[in-house]
C-alpha cells in the first residue's frame, strides 16, 4: 500500500466493470484506487458463462443491448485479442423452437447491426457434428468466448502503469458521509485485519450484485434483484463454436466452448443474498434436458462441475413490475448508471449496475463520462482505441497453445504441476509473484490449475507444496497453515461444484481422489474442526 | 478431427467419447513399454486423453505474420508405438492407443508424408518390386553400406530387421497351383475357409502360408486364396489414412461376398486380422455393412483352431515334440481380446514345454522399431524379452506376428516361427509315430 | 470356449486373494479384469481397522463388527486366517509385511504432512510406526526435481502437535532435498521411473550414497528418515537392504499419489502367487454380460475384437470394487447400479449421497453403499434371499463399510476373498470339497 492515500477516485468492486472504470479513469488523468474484497473477478465476472456476445440473443427483445454488444464485441477483439477465442457462433433453430421467432431473426439482427449470415444446415452439422441433426436452420454470428481474469488483469496493468492502484483482499467496511458528500472510506485487509482510511474526492461503486450493500453504507437505497444463473461444465468441447438456440431466451439454451471445457447455461432464479445460494440435482437434470435440444448425446458426456453466478440485475423502482420480479429475464440487460447526486443527494457517489461482461468497457465509459463531468475533467475516453498491455494485434486465443508451447520445449509430464490444464512451475511461480498471499483458488482463476477432469486431485498438494517451499523462509508454522488452508480449502471448493452433479465418471474420480487423500495421505489429520480455511468455510458449516 | 467429430463417431468403439472416461490415475503410464525406456515419450496419459482436450479442428489461430501456421499442437505423440497396452490396462475404458493413432494422423495431415513413412506404408509396392528382383533386393538389404545410405536418406535404421524377399509371391504361386488343378467349384463354408495371407506370407514367408494350408487341410478345410492387397495397417500407423482406406475398400470388396456366404476368413498375422476386425471401423471410420460382415467373419488362425477344439472338432493327432519353446504374445494379439490361443494349442502337444515369456512388447511395433530414431527405443523395449529367450537356450521361439518374429530372431539369434509351424511339426511327428508303430515295410492291409 | 471352475472378476486385493485361494484348493481359476485400479492407487499397506477408538486392529475389528451392517460382523473372524495365509505368498513376491492384528495402531506420517493410523505395513514403510523416543528426530528427504513430494511443506506440517493428535511425535522435523544422478533435465519423472532406477544396482549404489551424505549433513539427523515411496519395484528387498547398509537412521517410505509403487509391488506379488498356483489373469477384459440359468451364473462374456470372448464359469467371484473401482455406477437419475449382474444395491437416496462439506466428520452416506450379502458372501435381495447360488461378492463392493474413514478396506478384501474361495470350494455337488491348503 502506498504512503499517499490521496486518490481522486475510489472504485469499489474488482470485477470487469471496476477494472474497466479504473483503466478509463487512469487514462483520463485521475489517480484512482480500485479495491476488491476478494481476489479479482470473484463476483459475477468470475462466475459467468465465458461468452463474448454478438448481441444475437437480444436482437428481438432488447435492441439497445444488442447494439451495445456488437459494438463492444468489435472493440474488444481489437483491444484484447489474447483474452478472446474467435470461436464464431451459430444460432440454430431446433424442432422445439417456434417459426415466428426464427423468421424474424435475420431482420432483427440487421436492424441491430449484428452480423448474421444464414448457412446451410449441412454445413453447420459438418463443422459441429455433435449438434442435433434435426435442426431446421442455422445462422452464423460473431460470438466468441472470453477469459475474464486476463481481461481484468490487463486493465489493471494499464492503469497501474499510469500511476493508479488496485488492491485486492481489501474489503470496504465503512464510508463516512458528511451531509451531501462521502468524505472517507475504511478498508479492512481481509488477510491481516488491518484497517486503512482513504479520503477520495469521488466514489464509484462497481459492486454489481452487491451494490445495494455498498450504497447502504451511506444510507442510499439501491435495490438489486440478484438473479442466480447455474451453469454446467463439460469435460470436453463437444463444440468448438458457441451454439445458441434461436428462440426467446430460456434455460439451458447456450453452449460455450471456453478453453478446454464447454459450458452449458443457464438458468434464472431470483435469490435474496448474492452470497448464499444452492444448486440442486433437479436443477442440473433440467439443464441437461434443455441442453439435449442442441446436443442429443449430452447425457453421455462427462460433467466436471456445476457452478452459479449471480447477475447484477437492476430495475429502477418505478418500473419494477410484478412480472419482472418473478422472471428476471424481463429485466433489461442494458446497464444503468445511478447518479446519486440527483437521485439521493450524495454529490460524489455514482453506482453502475446491470450490464454484461461483453459491454464492460462501455459501462465504464458511461460511468467515467459522468464522473469526469462532475469533476470537471475534459479528457476524452481512449479505452476503445488503445490495445491492452502485452497483446499482439489480431492474435486471439488458440486452444492448443499451452500444449504446443510445452511440446516446443520438449513436452513431458515433469514440467506440469497441473497436468490436466498444462500449468507449469514457472507459470505458478509467476502468478504467486504477482499475487503474494493469494489462495489456491486465486491460483486457479489465474492459471486454470485444478480446472480439469481431476478437479485438483493431483495438483492441489503440488501447488500447496510449491507455496510451502516458497514460504519456507517465512517460518514453519506459517508454511504449514498455508499449505493446510491451500489443500483443504481448495478441495472443499472443488467438492462444492462436484456435489450437485455427482454421478458417473466424475463421481468415480471424486471417490478415487478421496480414497487417495483420505487413505495413504491422511488428509483428515490436517483438519482443525471449527476454524475456517481459505475458502472461508468452517469445517462442518452448511452452505 | 475435431473433438466433436471424434465424439460423434457413430460406432460403439468410438474413440472420442472414451476420452471422457479418463480418471488421470496414471495406470496407463505404468504399463507403457515406451515410457519405460525413453524420456522422449511422456506416456499415454499425456499424449492421449490429457492432450486431447487441447486439440481443436476448425478454430485455427489467426494467421500472425511471420509466425508458423499450426494445425496440430502435438509433437511427442509421434513416439507412441501403438502397442495398445495402455488401452488394456485402463480401468475406465479410455481408448488411448487408438486416440494416439488418430492424433498422429492429424499431426501429419496437411503435410506431405515423409518419404520414409510413405515408403514403409507401401508394402505391396515394395513387396512386388522386391520379389521381382529378389536376389538383388536381398543382397542390397543385407549390404552394410547400402543400409547406411538408406538410414541417412530414408531414415530406416541400418540394423532394422528385414526379412528376405521370396522368389515369387504367394499369389502367383497359388494362381499357378489353381491353374494346374483346374477350376472346380469351391466347397461350401463348412468345408473351406478364405485365407487372408497378408504381406509377410505373400512376399517373405510363404512357408507360413504353406503351413496354414496344410493345417487347415488336416482339419477338413480347403483354402481359398482370393486376390487381396495389404490390409493397410502400415499406412494407418504412419498416418496415411486416405491410402489406407483405398486398401481397405479393395479388400472388403473381395472378402465381403465370401463373408456373406458364411465363409470364415482366416489370417496368420495377428496384425492383419486385428486391422480387419477392429481398425477398419475404429480408425478408418468405415461403418458400412461390408466392413462389419467381414470383421465378424475374420479369425486369427490359432483362435480358429482353438475354437474347433472347443467344439471337439480339432484334429489332435499331434506327435511328441520334446522341446522348450519360448513364446511371445504380440501386442496385436492382446488387442484381439481372445486370450492366448497359441499357448492353449501348445498344451495339446505332448512333450512341448511352451513358456509364455510374459513380456510386454518386443519393440518392433509394426514399422515403428525400423525407423532410425525409434530403433534404439524398440531395442530397449525388447531387451528383457531377448535376454529371457537367450537365457532359455531353446532351439527356437514362437510368435504369431511377423514383424515380431523378425525382431526377435535378429536380436536373439534364435530361430522364431509362427505357432502353426510348430503345430505342423507336431502333426508330422504324429504321422511319423503312427508310421513307425505300423512297423517298417508293413505289407498293405496290415 | 474356455471354461473355469471359478471366474473372478476384478484383479484387486479381494479378487486376487479369492483367486489364489481357490486355485490352491484345486479349482481352475480365471481372473478377468478391465484394468488396474485400487492396487495401483492405494498405499500398499494392509488396513484392517484404523479407527481412533481402537487400540489394535483386532480391537478395531471388534468395534466395527458391532456396527450395524458392517461386513466384519460375519467376516471378522476370517481376517486373522486370511492374513496368516497371504503373508507368505506376499513374502515370496518380495513384499514382507510387519505387524499383525495385535500390534498397536500408531500414527504414521504422510507425504502431505498429515498422519494416518496404521499397524500392518510393508517392511519398507514399517519404520514409521514405532513410537518416537524422547528427542528422536525425523528428516524428510525429498528428491530434487520430483514433483510429488515436497519436503518443506511436509516438514512444516509434521512439526505441529495437532497433526499427531497432540500425542507421541518426533522432536523435530527437518526437510532436505537430494540430487540423484541422471534425473536433472528429464522431461518425465514419476515415482515409477525413480523406482525402476533403484532396481539397477549401479544407480542404486550412487543414489544411496548421495542420500546418505545429505542425511548425515542434515541438522536434524540422528533419528529416522522419511523418503518418498520409490525404493525399487522389482528388487525392493535389495534396495531396502542397501539402504539399511548405508544409512544408519531407520528409513521408511511414504506413499504418494498414484501411480503407487508400493501398490504395484503388492499387485506383482499377488499375480505371481496366482500364476504359481496355476491360475490365469487377463487384464483388459471389458465384461459385456454374464449368462445365467436360473440362480446360477453359467458364463462370463467379454468384448473382443469383432466378437465376444466367453469363459464358462462354474462359479463367480465378483470383486469389481465399489464406486472408485467401477463396480458400482452412479446414474444421473440418482440410481446406484451394479452393472454386471444387476444385483440389488443398498444405497441412500440420491439427495443424501453426499454431505455438504467435503470433510464432513460423520462421512458421506454414500460410502456405505454396496451389495448386501449373507454370511457366505452370496448377494441377497431385500428379503435376505440369495440372488445367485454360485456367486460370491468380495472387497469394496460389499455394503456397510466406510473403507476410507475406517481404514478397513484391505481387511475386508482379504477376509472376503478368503471366505469366498472357501465357500465356493465347499459348494459344487460331485466335487469333493478340498480343504484350503495350510501353510506353516
């Protein structure tokens, strides 16, 4: 932490939006601090579908959202190619999809400037043979898949190079309001417990689904309608193309290839607390049934885990309808910038809600435009033009790159700490260097360690061993506790995702790993019942 | 092949679906003969189901100026010998060896095949030419300087075990024989079988074919030898799938009519018969009726004889062979999943002390061990087997696969023959014993 | 088609025990297995009953036998006989076991810095078990470049009292790392690779010399030494001898993640014993179906290239493992199936399979799922009626045990394999019941 805590702007919430706001503010000359209670992208950003929208999903019902999507789609390809896989997308009409929607689809795309080309069904099936052979029509759109953490880190890196800061594991615990201004904010270091007081000129909340909690700190009411969406991760890419059903959005109608896996989503369920939700077996079964409209053999394919993200849905109070409360899908996905000056009488506070990852840069631009207006800053936004750090123009992500790079160095299992996802020791060291004191779950997000079929079975203790080896200089007790939390927390976290889908080969995998850890490795002896581990879980606690 | 394409392979033996079964348990790595001896090969788990998740077909990287255009991210899978032990030992049913074969083909697709790989696949061409010029060809292959040049230019190791070309092909011998006999209608499928001789019996080891024909005759079966070409396995192994399919179609066109009439198709090469039984469908994606009906009708000759025995129909008039016989079960035999029929047949021969050498692989793995960079690996893989055979001091050894025989014979100096040649010796010994029992110069009628 | 008096499906500890015992009593035995599972994953010990409340394995058997539905209720008495019988077979295969049912259960340190309760271990691991004298130290000796063993993390963890339940433990735990010849720069290195090198006498000598030097120089030396379980595979006994000759400290192996070298040694010894007894093992057999006639199994049919491979069976031992071994399959709709014979499976409702917490102290209800049998190990239906007369179930497929939590899997496997063979040798009409061969 810097000596000087004199920041122009404090941005709360380290997801894509927060990172985008940080970058934009920094580029316009404002010294900004971004804070995040956990690791970067652990809110909605980190639990989302991985989709780079073409906008095709919105052309019929929400043209504004569609236009924003396609515009940002093109921009992100230009400024962040390394975070994007150019998978392309198909919108396909399955037998269950009504004709009228499909017929109107191409025109709706045109009206929203979303590239849409109808292709022969035979061609779609040739390129993606796992698709339902009974599909009636197929359209090609520029969907892609995007890797959010790299995106966030690139934005932060850009901002840091310009003199701004970003601190993770700093939870905003209090804001002091005097009359119509926020005068100070207190941050608590989630690892050490120490407190830091910041006195920014302006506060921007990018806390997404948690925006209500942040605003409440200064007696401002922002009612969020958190919408849980469950997704299923398949072990293999049965498709290399993003596949959407060409119909009115519903559950389980989209499959996205993301790195080595394919993700089927999603559902929509209102939850009260964005930190408390459950995924049930029934929910999983229903999702699979829907997914079988796209891929008839889905039932045979191996599921790795289920996870859920909570959408930051917002509808201004006057417009909240009973329908919208029940069916979150009716709430607009377009974003809203809440000017708390006019709305709530707090002059130097703005909240950005709604939106989607694809449009994060635009959301940031709209937000920062307002902030700069209030601060009298006239610098224009440059985030759409400047390519993010460490990116090669046009060089998008290639699935094979980790294997190819490793093979180019002679290949072999020895260099791989996580064999499933080809994570090497140098990769892990580099990440740990950049994120001191992080958890293994942070490592997972940053490197993909533990995201493969064994779900951490073979790499957890290796990563913990590396952490222990590096921290060895810090003293024995710390090393041990670190390694414990690493192993136990990580295994617990992985188990959470496996539990709702426990069946077939993945259950067998889980059982084998449990047998190894519980048997010859004696993992039970590491548990201190009653104390939390890195996942924040207390052994035996219900979630 | 994209992952999706693999997954949607319609046959039950679908390789692609099986990649989903992997538990990452490393059992396959423990049984891999190649990983055992060289650091160049990371083992079946790495190049199989682990790498499989990183292969994609159509999503090619955007062409970056100056950077190489990569279609396949693989390199080390080239060292997989295709022996199939991994698939056997996997508790979850992952078809690892098959997956590796496909990714090797993928690695080579879109590039012109290496002359060597192409050449090793052209067994018919090499065989025809070699037989035509057999004295020179045999001399050349035994000539050290020429072999050294071959190694440098074509990449076939100078020590790679090559058999000798015969003076004529089995096909031409057979055709002559049929001509002499005149054309008669072939007996029905209960009294005749079709013989798939394979390249080795056709060009190099006619004596194996002779043994097969005689053994079949002694068991009441006439032999039909139709026109046929190489089964295509060397082309499959070297990733030249298009040419392999051409061979397959030519063979299926000839064999299918026989199979449909109920004739069994007998082979003396466990590699050829496995190719027809399994690889035409699994590797070459041929799922038509011809491929299926021919596969179902194909039998390894020892498998066939043992089946006769289990029906009580085998001619068991074996005489006594008093010898120790080391036996090596080829990898391709294990892939058949039929146990070790040769050992069960040997057990019927009095005095024959056949011993299964219980070793994983002799190292030749088809054409793998002949290649310059793979030869040392093959020899290291087979070393314990060679030691065991030499230590047995047995006069000869037995093995059902031709390339294994050549490898073992060259490495140990021990004559190595097909199991049916041993059985034929036993039949002949039986003849002699019965003749001797009748007494010398016994008058007719006694 | 071939035929066997006893077909055993599954080549784990239970299956091979049953097979060896049956073969020795004169039966023609055919073992068919899809591949290698538990043997190549497990730590290679003989866990009979490692529960905290028990003082010895025998005590543990008694306690577990008192739990409703535990197989020890009817198998407990067979553990001793099975253990005594199998030990010489394993010793003949190069694996000696130390400890017996009356050896006190102790905590042995593990390769993730934890501890596990054990009493009967292979000789190579046994030095972990004797109580720690006052001031006795432990050195954790890793191998440079080997990624499955991290001495610093292990030592730091084992230095804590709570990992040892606050009880007897080493006075200090010191990590060191040794550079062994020829391993640097390798692209591939796993436990088996190192173990194979230890089999080579020349390499072994220089490796052990390097280890001895490093251990002698370690600040915390003078007590015991823990190494990863890589001490040879074929010549393990010779490696132990060499270590004993060069390293004064009592040295023990710590099992690792799969592939388990101690487990593979155990498998090799069992397989050798079976072949000596005249049995046959075929790995790579995918069973397609099992033919039956009324309540008797008649043949086992496995997949072969372009056809099936049938073995006629006089009797069948089903030792296919539980969920981990693939003997029990969990369907997405919540059913737990035994796929080969379709035996009725005792299991909780799907929503109750797994506790919410991965490390739930009471365990996961699914752990006890399996096949319920009578005292003769015949699978039974809900009424307790045998489903088949000539089938015996053995190993982790049996219902009522929590083999991970209670560390009873090996004891159940041995006892049930032993009992299954004896039960079958007494069964067929017309065949004289052959007594199990006794060994001194």
